[in-house]
C-alpha cells in the first residue's frame, strides 16, 4: 500500500502519473481508464474489437469467477465504485472528468438503452414484463426513467447521480476537468508525464437515428432529475442554458 493510502480507496490510482482518478460513468471513463492502464502496465488493454463479440459469454463466466474479466471496469483497481473520501497518497493529486448532466443522460439513453443492449445483457424479458419499450425514444426513456433504472443494470449504472461518484463537494479534488474541454485533461496528463499523450475514444454510441425529441413535461422531468447534479457542479454548467441546447447534444 502506498504511503498515506487508505484501504478500500474507491478510485483509480496511477503510479505513473502520481494521480488518483475518480471516474464517472458516461463521461469518458472507459477511454481514460484504458489510457491509465497502458501508462501503468506498459501495454494496451486487451478485450475490445473482435474480442468483444465473445465477451457476452466471457462476462457470464467472469461473473461466476471461472475466467478473468475483460471489461476495463471489471479489472482490479479500475472498477467503478461509490465515492468514499479516501486519503490521496502523499505527492499524488486527485482529479475527475465531468460533462454537462443533461448531455450525460442523453448519452446513456443513446448508448445503453436500446434493444441490442437489452438482448446482449439478456434483459429483454424483464423489459417486456414491465411493459417498457425495447427501443424507447428519448422521451419514453425520460417518462420511464426510474423504471428502466430498476430493471436494466446498464441504464442504472450509467445514470447514477454525480454525488454517487464524487461525493457532496467537488472542492475535494485538486482538478475537475470538463469533457467539453478535453484538451485540458490531455495537457494535464502530458505535463505530469513530461511527454505528449494522445487521447482515445474507447466507446462509440450507435450511429442509428433515434427519436430524441422531448415534450414540455419530459423536459421538466429531466430538469428535475438532473438538478442535484447541476447544483453539485455549480459554476461549471448552467442548467437553463443546457435545457435550451439539449436537442443538439
């Protein structure tokens, strides 16, 4: 254990960067964890591309602890877990990467709430039994936000409140970067290493066109859902401005 490190730290510790990363789902966490993995392990993370076709079976075997998991989020030291205000090792800095809360919810719907995802996770029957659409529009997802989260694990873990990941005060962190200004994070990593590091994009949302239009009552509900996130990130994002721009996300 590193000096000053508390047992059970719920974050990714990079010895190479001398930094502690507190991750948030649907905010570039897969890409950033893979960057940190490669920096600390000296080789790229394996388990994407063609190998992912077989990962459904492997994921089930990994859940039963019969084989080692392949997803970066399932690796020891890279798991996404609830925030705890653990001590940062001496000489290390803490950081997080955030994005506009409304954009994050929409990204979660686009990437994790659709028929193919439910089929891959073997959740189709559960979704049908709840009377929920297998391929909901954004408005249908917002209308049934809590129902989808109750039934589908990807819907749940990719829409957790920011406080679940970051605690109740972002002043805890030395640095909080914005996904919309990703170059600042890449510059931070490069400066810590003393050499240029290029970013990567590990997850890509489906390219198919889906109905993202919202009715006024759905906008109101979405604003209510994300209000605590905007309050936590006060000064970084404006909910009123985001509500006017949501169709462009």
